C-alpha cells in the first residue's frame, strides 16, 4: 500500500478524535440502517446518527428526548411516547415533532413492556419511561425484536445493555435574570457514553433550545474548561453491560 | 305532464329540529328553545317565536328578545336519526316516499288517494300514522308538484290539511314572496326590479328570465308558475343493519357480555359486507336492570371488524375498570346501530397491501384493546392560557376537536414551551431570604424576592434567576369558573427551569423546562 506521506498530527487530541471516528464507523453493523437525525445531534451521537434496532438511553432531559424524536418525525416517520404523562405536546410541536404522527400512551401501567413491544412492531421510533426494572432476559428479547423490526428505542431511564447513553450534565439558561426577563435559550453539556466500541465518554455543548426554538451545537467560545469533545479517563466511564 | 301525475302530498312536521332535540334531551317542547348553527338561530320553538325569535337571528339578539331562551347546538345527524322511525312508519302506510329533509316528506298523491278513497282521507290517514309516533301538529299539503304542496302544508293554519285543487296551484302560490324560489341575492335583485311575489315573477316572459338569470332562474320561474318539472323520487328504504340482543337472565360481567355478542358482532358486520358496505361509525346502546341507559357513538379511522365492535362494547362498559370487573347493574339489552356506512370500494386495499399507516393503525388498536380506548391518544394543540388546557389529547380513532390555538390568547406564555407539563401540579415552596413563603398581594406585588426553592418536602436550594409575577385572570365574570393566578419562571440551583403558579391555595409547579 502506497500511502501518501501524511504529516502525523502533532496533537494527541486530534489522534483521539480520529480514533473515535474510526470506532464510530466500525460500529455500523451491516444490518443497521441510519435513522434521519437532527443535524445538531450529529456531533453528539456515536456514529453521528440514531440507528435502527438500537436502544439509546436519554437521562434527565425531555427536551433532549424531543430533539432525538424531531429528526425521524420530520422525515415522515411515526413516533410514539409511552409512560410519560407529562410529555409537553406544545413543546414537541414547536420543536418540530409532527403531532399527526405522534402517538402517546401516557399510562401503560404494569403492562408497559408489552405495550412497548406492540408499539415497536409498527412505529419506527419509540420513547419510553420504564415503569419498573427490566431484567436482562426481557431486555435482550425486546432488543432482538427491535433489531428485527428496525425500531429505535429511546429510554428515559435505566436499561440494561443500551447501545448509547446520553445525559445532560449541566444546563445554563439565558434570558432570565433576577426579577426580569424570560427564559430564552439554554446551553447544555450533553455527555455521551457508548458501549462496546464506544468506550470513551465524551461531552459536547448544545443549544437546547436556541433563541429561535432551534437545536444547534453551541459555539466553542469561552466554555469554562470544556472543549468539544473531551475524552475522559476510561475509569470514569460507567459499565453499561 | 298531466295534472294527475304531478299531484303530490307533502307531510310537514313544523319545527322538526326543535322537536328532535327535545325528544333526545328530554326538554319541554313548550319552552322557548332555539337551536344555533354558526352563531345564528337555525330553528326555534313556537314559544320562542312568540317572543320574536326568528331563524337567522344572532344568538345575542335572540337572547335579548327572549331572556328565558334555552339554547342548544343544531345537530343534523340527530335530526335525521330521530326522523328515521317516522319515515319508516309512513313508508308502511304509503309506499314511495321521498325524504325532502328531516321533518318533510313528499309522496305522489295518486296511489294513496285511490287506496284511501280521496285525498282528504289519505291526508287524515297520514296524520294518524304520524300522531301514533308521538309527533303532534304535523301538517299535510296536497297540490300540483312538491313545491306547491309544501307551501300548501305550510299555509294550512286552521285545519292540519291544506288541499289546493288540481290546476289551481299557480294561483295559490302567486301571492307568496319571490325569495322562496330563488337565492337571496337574486331575490334582492328581483325586489329592486319591483318583482315581489311569485305571481309577478311568473308573469315575466320565460325566455327573458332564462336570458337574464340562466338555467337556475328558468327553473325558479317554472316553479313560480306552477309548472314544476320535479317529480317525487321515492327513496329505496335502507336495509336494516342494527343488531339487538336481550339478555334473560341479565348479564352482570363484561366478559360474559362480550362473549355473548361475539357471534352477533360477526353477523352484524357480515350482513353489511354482503351488500358491500363497511361501517365506519356506530352507536352502542345499553340498558341495565335498574333502568339506566348508556348510549355512545364510536368512530373508527378505517372500518369496524367484529373484534372492534366487541372492543367498543367492552370499553363503553368498563370505563376505567378492568375487563373482568363486575358491573354496577346487570345489562338486559344491547343494541348496536351503524351510524356511518360506506361502500367497500372506498376502503379497498391497494394491490400491494395497505400503506404504512394501516400497520400503525393495527398496532395501536392492539394496544387499545390491551389498555382501553382512552389509553392511546394523539395530541393536538388547543386554545387556552394554562398549559394543561392547551394540550388536547384525543383517543386514537376519534375525531380531533376544532383548533382554537390560532387565536391570540393574551396572557399566554412566550413561544418557548416547557417540555414537561405536569398533569397534577406539584406542590412546591418558594421562600424569601428569611425563610418565609413569598406572598403576592391584591395588586400583584410580591412581598420579597424569592431566594430559595423546594419541590415537595425536599431540601430548599437557592434560586439562580426568576421573573414574575405574570398574572392570568380568566372568566372574572363567572364566579364558578373564575381563575386568578400568578406565574413565575425560575431557574433553580441545578440549572433547571420551572414554571410556577401561585393561586389562592399556594405555590405549585405547573411545568418544567427540562
């Protein structure tokens, strides 16, 4: 192989980033197709998009969940939200989720896992807040079904063996002062942990939402000690199964 | 057209919409009642008419003229539904009936007149038939052509039967206003031209009328001149599809009832399928042992299968309970009436199966049959200031309500909507620096700036930023529904933003921007 003499990047951060990208590409299984995802999340998600048949945990932010749902919904897919009675419909509509292709099951009760399985059969993107603990056996059964149907499951809670974990680590609102103003935009630090190939836990900054109700990667500006993305020590990552 | 062939009987039930509404809701028909459509009076009862209420009046004007007016919305389906048994009864007495509109029937006069021995006798027989079904004050008009016959029925004041002798129809309708046969714009024009009655209109040369007003004008001219070409077109009685079951002994469990109707539901759907019809909406009526009655319409986004019908019965009975729950009172009678029927041709599956939406529908129906009708919802944005009012959840398969969110709603929140809207507001505490709750006085001023914030009984954490109070005053004129609250936006120590509400009971979290 006659590779051109590319000058090796002097910065180890650059190397790290390239390695992460290689790992991201390797993670693409042959059978798992990409689901259209909001461009703002391309930097955040491992591999750059949501994938069919995967489980993504979303912790601590309904807006982040809506951002994940907005991409598939805008591309004409149906989305379902189960077990989240407080899911704000108006916010969902403003953030670009088509309400005529949104199905809500606010109270699935004890049968929530069956309901999720039934929804996953027909709806390509399902978000759920688990109504109880899931045993690894149940979760792998459901995940086999998800892979077969090509459904993406977003979990607002714990899930054994999820493919990626997104969480909001810090959030900072702008526009509201002490006694005046109103909430206008927010910048959050989203931490992402993958499993398997994506061992590194990275952080990125997002505007969730921006001043015009849009989602966008936040500028790298004067972030206090937070570059984008930052590989952390491997010890820091939590085992996800 | 010979006069003999054109002779027509019209049976007219005055104020039919009001009568139908009274029968359905149990109102007293002698009270002043008005039915409205799009803010205008559509029909009114005789008592209301005596007070000066008339069709086309604005609702407010009608209420001004008749202060005790009972107002209901006009429901065309209800009109037709209540009239249907009467049409059937008249069809049993006189074949070949045309349903002009609910409340008005037309039929040819020749057959009944011969059978009953004269037009008078036929009219009396019809009135007797209708009176048997509890419809008082019906009128019959007999004349040449349906238009003249209807006018004869409406003109009959002293006796309930108005008969215009053959050939005299043109003279009979001549003094009536011209607006009866033409649309309002043309009527205004004709009035300006000095043509006020049908007689004057009929006197115009037919060729000139056609040239000036076109085919519609010529048709109206023929009507005005008593040369009506329209004949009675008898309706084909629709086949009977409804299913009824009586239970002896009465059934007191939902699963028993669902099982008992399983075969009935299949027959019910199969009968429609045999004539290539599908049912897209039906009404289920249940009578229990104590005389209770439950009636509800169910719509289907596609069409009902037998299992769907059984599901709807279960849902109607169980409400929020589970499937094996007992009923408060045993059911003695079950009736399923198709309300919307469509040809199968409009619902044919494509050559390569249905679209993806069909699969979605099947899947959601499965979830519905697991959890109940109300458990699977689609959402729409409604009107209102409080967030809970603004999200309208519609059970899968039902029709979404009219949108009112486009209205400006002064006092509602800025465009950024909270991602979590609590169904039940969370009790919170908002404290000032001395640790006492922040209060708002009558004039909307706060006692001190909020410094600490706690959800439920939790630990109080510092407030980073806040704004408020933003007052929301709703329905101050209505003591029962009046609402006066103050809203705050705050950001807590974790960087999470909240929408807080202060009402007379205390502090609540309405929503969270998370």
